[in-house]
C-alpha cells in the first residue's frame, strides 16, 4: 500500500516494546501498520456517524479462519468480513 504522507512521532522505549509485542502477537506486519489501524479506529470512533463501534476479541483459531477467507478472495479484509457476518446475523434476528 502506497502512503503519500509521513508523520514522525517520538515514543518511549517501553511504548515501542509494547507496540512490537502487539505486532508480533496479532495480524499486523509492522508497527507502522498497527499505528495506521489505530489512527483509523480513532478517526472512526471520534467521527460523527450513525454507526457504533464494537471491540471484539476473537480466539486465534477463529481469526485464522477469517484470514483464510480473506486470502481465498472471499472478503476484502478480516474487519470487512466480520462486519458482513454481524450484519447478516442481525438481519436474521430482526426477521423473527
């Protein structure tokens, strides 16, 4: 992904270590990718819109299955797939 702008920030060594641990444990390829995701979440959370955000923690095996669906071309991203699954679930609940 080409990113046209660069932002430079300074963080403590402790914070950098914590970020690296998060990258190592999760789906991020780099600290920059994790920070971009955090910025996107911050913007969504603080932007006035009609949707609500939900923090969701998934077991690693389920997340891996979702990643496989993305890799097979069945979704654009894991987040997009989760939104689709939840939307379909909600549709099913409201039909009853």
